[in-house]
C-alpha cells in the first residue's frame, strides 16, 4: 500500500514538474519574442518542437484538468477561438499569421492540461521583470549615449531591425528591443504591474523604487499610447483596491485635473502660452489643446472601419481583412489602431458581441479573483493579471494589442497567474 502511494506521489510530482516547465516555456516565448524576427523561423520551429515533445509526454501521463474555474475560462476561450477561426475567410491568413495562430494553440493546450504552482508563477514574473529591466536599460542607454547604443547594441540586430531603430531615434523615440518600440514599452509596463503587485504584497520599498524607475523609462520611450494606458491602469487599480477615502481623493484629483486642463486650454487658445519644443508627448498635448488632429492620420482609419462596419453590420468583412481596405490610405497599415472598432468591422455585430463580451467578462473575473487574493494575502499574482488586462483594454483604444502576434502568449500568463486563486474555506 505504501509503495502504491509512493508511486502515485512520484507520478504527481513528475506531472507537476512538466506542467511547470511548459508554463515557463510559454513565458519565455513571450518574454523573448523580440528575438523571433531577428533569429528567423528556425527559433520558432525549435520552440515548437520542444513544446510538442513536452506536450506528447504530458498528455500520455496526465489528464484534462477538471477544476470548475478552469472549465469556465476554457469554455470562454474555446468560444473566442471558434469565433476567430470561423471569421477567417482567406487561406493566406494562415500562412502570414503563423505566430498568432501558434500562440493561440499554446494557450488552448495550456488550459486543457497545464496547472503551474506558485513557485512557477514566481519564476515567471521574475523572467518578465528581467526583460522589463533589459528594456528599461536599453531606453536609458539610447537616451544618454545614443551613439554608443547604435554602434554596439543596435548594430547586432538584423538589418531590418537596425534600420527601424535608426528611424525611431530620428523620430524622437528611444531605442528598442529588436526595433519593436511597442513591444519594448509593453515589457516595461508589465514590469510596472509586477512591482506594483509585489509592493502591495510585501510593502518593501525596493519594489516601489523599481516601479518608479520603470515609469521613468516608459516616459522616455516617448510612446503616448503605452504611457497613457499604463498610467490609466495604475489609477484604475488604486481606485478599485483603495479605501473609500482614496476613491474620493482620486475622484477629487480627476476634477482638479479637468479644471486645470480647462485653464491651460484657455491659455493656449488665447495665445498666452506657446510650446516650441521637440518633446513628442508635450507637443501632442499642445496640439490637442489647439484642436489639431494628433492621431497621425488614424482618424481616417477609424472612419474607414466604421464605414466597413455599416456596410457589413452582421458578420463583418472577415478576420484580418481590414488591412486590405486600409492600404488605400497607407500601404503599411495593417490594423485600425483600435481593437473595438476593428472587432466590429471585421466580425460584425454577431462576432463583435461574443469577443467584446469575453474581454469584459475576463476583466470582471480578474477583479473578483483579486478581491479574493487580497483577503487571502496572495495578491502579488492577481494584481499583475488585473493590471495587465486593464492595460491591454485601455491600450486597445489607441492600438491593437489583441491582434499582435504575441498577444496569446501574454494572455496565457495573465490567466495562469490568477486562475487558481480560491476563497479559503472556514473549518469548524
């Protein structure tokens, strides 16, 4: 009998170990996604082979997870995946979006079989924080020593990435990982989410210091969308988790900020204050106050998306098809830069309702998980998940995070950092 119990425990430990390894592989795929384009598809093939080997071994040795909360997420995810796949109306999409579909496959598989423990989650957040630190270092280096950055860092990337970095620097942005400025900003924002959760959990000042440093780095990136999304997500987290007094202070602060903005608008419109600097963020605010279009031509993309939705209201034009219509405006455009408009124009009322409902349902569930974690004293992981999802949904007003290749990998990390948070039952 003891031998049987020992064997069962040994099998369970092996199963947990493989599950943790697979989860950390997903985290690594996302964390080092910026290398995929530069190292080519060879890295993707190797990563896929490694994961499939683990998957086959794990499926043979394990079973589908049956926890009720996992089933809830699984049903929602399957519905979203089915809606997306049914709306793909071109074979070419499968060939040109292999990264996106690969990430989708990983998350579907993960929700069926993977159940990482707390130790694996901690390692996962450490990996993400490490990449956030590298991103911040690149930003500071490119701002303080641009020539050194270009000669000794950027020159090691592929020629396309190198040319992209040079263009970014000329336009006033900071340096980036692999030439992907948006992904660099996202890594830093996730690092802020991790430090925020750890500070609330431990109250240690070092986490607050790192969070401030990452905020400064995000400011220096000079990306308006990611900075605004991170700040808004942080304020939302304070409001959702704060006491009644803090909520009143935040609301009062918003009123004061609005009044201050009206005064600044008055000064700008009367010609009392002029801005002639080169800072992109300040120039954008100044242009907005003057009534200028600061969307970099995105207003035309928004108008086109709405027009396409009106022409195809029920089922839309098809997943990933907007880029073909937008090329008449700008040849390099691939999306609307607004996930809500793009979902409506590509999937119509039917698909849009399903997908948007899933987005807000996940937000509600993460909020509930975080409330439970606060009572249990285990908020580090749920704060990260809720902050990250708020960041994605706010960023979706200005950009297309859920249409990016690496989205599904990040979604898997967000889900698993919160999915196992349960209420502690009282014992008599």
